[in-house]
C-alpha cells in the first residue's frame, strides 16, 4: 500500500508552521472502540499508546501519534467509515524519521516490524514492540530510527504485507548491515491485522 505521505513527499517540501495534532472528539470513543474490536484489536492498548478519535480530513478517524527523534507532531489518522477518499490521512508536513511505536502492556519480548499501524497494534497485543514504517518505501531516516528500537528489543521479526515481500527484504538487509539479527516472516493472510487472534499467536509466538 502506498500511503498518502509517500505520494506527497515526492511532490514538494512542506513550508510553513508545522500543524499540531487533530482535536480529540469525545463523541467518537464508542466508534473508536467498535472499529478496533471489529478487527480483533485492543482499544485499551490503543488508548494506552495515546491513540484517540477525531474528525480529520472530512471523516471520523483513529488518530495514531508517531514517534520521531525531533519530537515534532506527526500522525496517521485511519478512517473508520470505509467511505473516506483517504484510508490513512497524515498532516501536510514532512514526515522525517517518524514511525509508529506501539508498546505492549508487559515487558517486551522482542520487536516486530510491519507496514501498518493496525498490524503494529496486533503485535503489541502479543507482547512485542510493534513498529510500523507506514508504507512500503521507508527512508534512510526511518530505517535509522527503527534500528535503535530493534537493537534494544530482540529477537526481531519483520512481517511485511503478503503482497509486498520486498519491504521485508529491504529492512532485513538494512538491519543486517547495522549488526542486528532479524528474520522475515510472510503472513498467511494479507497482513497481521487481517489474521484472527489465534492465527496471530500461532504465527508470531515461536
């Protein structure tokens, strides 16, 4: 999947005051919970990682704050209606080295690197640090950022979307050059979030 920020960053460099995060919509919590539960994802863990509901880009969305070394606002906002023009919307600003980090409730037993935020949440539900690179074309800055976390929480598994195995090979090669051992695992369905909780557990928990 090509994310909107990947298309935008190829066209122009953002100039102007950096936008902040969307305003929380307190009326959206029920939809927030329902959307995640319908995908067999944990809304409590999502809230613990500062995800929240908002109206953004003309649709109710789950806002997913990102991590970057500069500490500047960046986020992904996932449409929960299935009708928005953009499935994922992001602010009109440079992404820099932003990644989505989803921390498990307990001590992490390793790292799983994936494409999308929902997959990162699914990995964290099983006790891993979930890292989403938000697309299939991670920049060198993104790879540098994720390496610091992967190095700290091993073993490292890379789970690309089933239709984008090249992402897994690229991250594997990068981590190998950085001295971090990892392995690529291809999901039996589209991605980790598309699997049932039982399938995820059998797949990830070696």
